C-alpha cells in the first residue's frame, strides 16, 4: 500500500510539472543589419559590430543574447517584442551595452507553444545623431602628425587589405619599423576641432586592421592648456588572421572630467611592439558620434 501511495504521488508531481512548465516558444534572432536613415544626418559608410540583442517582451526584460541566437521563452498570445542593438562597450565583451544612437526594432507577434518566432533585426542611426567623420576618401584628411612622430599616415588602396564594402576606395595606413617606430597624430584644430556635449553619450567608432597595437585618446584644449587623455588600445592581431574589426569607444567620462571650456581633438599613437621589426596599422571610417 505504501508503494501505491508513493507511485500516486510521483504521478501527481509529474503531471504538475507538465502543467506548470508548458512547452516554450522559440525566439530566433538573426544578425543585425544597419541601414541608412533618410531623415538623419550623413552617417558615412555603414559598418557595424552590433554583437547582441537586448530583448523585452511586453514590459519584461528577457535577456541579452549574442546574435544569431535561438532561445526558449514562456509566453503565449499576442505580445510586443522590442529588440535593442547592443555592442561591446570599449571593445570588452563583458561590458555589453545598448548603443544609444541606434533605433530599437519593435514587432507585435503571436506566441504559440512549440512555434518559432523569427526576427531579422534592422536598425539605423536615430535622426538626431550628429557625426564627425573621416573616411579617407578625399585628397586631404582631417589628421596631422605630431612633430615627434617618426612615421606618417598615408592613404592606401592595397588590394590585399581593401574591402570595398568597408573601405570604399581607400583607408589610412601607418607603417612602423625599427627606424620609424613611433606614430603620433591628432585630428586637426581650426574648423575640425570637436565641440562635444557634456553629460550625454559620446562615442568614437573606428574600423581597424592591425598587426601592431594602437592607442586612441582625446586632447582637451582650453585656455589653461592642453591635456592628453590616452584612452582605449586596440591590440595587435596575428598576421595570419588579421582582418577588419570595429570598436565603439566611450568618451563621456573624459569629456566630463575636462575643463568646462575645453574643445577636443582625437589622438592616435602607435609604438612598434616589443621584439618586432615591423608593424602595420590600418584604420578607416573614424566617427565621433553624439546627440
């Protein structure tokens, strides 16, 4: 009799589990596409590294998922789904963040058990986004070498590196060797000086293809002097595996900590890596993005 009651108890527990844990709906999110916003400011070449989707169903936060992904969710009926584009802040995978300048994608769909809801996420820059852009497509460019620099930025269309979808017709190249082992450059002053807002998001976007490390920074120029603020470093890639990558670098903290009257200039610095006889840094589609 004791065994019969035990069996009945197990059947009851099993049936309760089935009742309380319905079959999920599968939410499938593909890779992001970045499109031009016809109502926005010119945004240059639309490269991106939107790695993740920040997902809400109804008003509930579901999670952050690297795309493409397929995840189970326990919802039924008609629901609103909002998917926000998320990036690696400062190139660090553990600091994922909704990129504030991009539109969320929103759909309303019907959730049914064992069915798959597929989302092909598309985004564009918000129409209020402002850009400072250097894409190295013109004869001149917006950078100048520091007097202490031992090598110079040049434009290149090397077919071994050029990807027309990323670079258009040209990109910037810096060659380093044991004689010309230092490159230091700034965005120009005058009409190209950066007037950047305080207390709001400001980002630097850079496409890079490098076998030598390169450090970004921000010069704060004010009546009291010039302060160099070294910031995020892009690490070297193995020569056999080097490819174009994109990084999103947050500038808000540097700007907020600078003299209130300061204007800004970008800085780039590359020093030949230890135990190397040469190195190469290629960069393109440099953008300062803010509202």
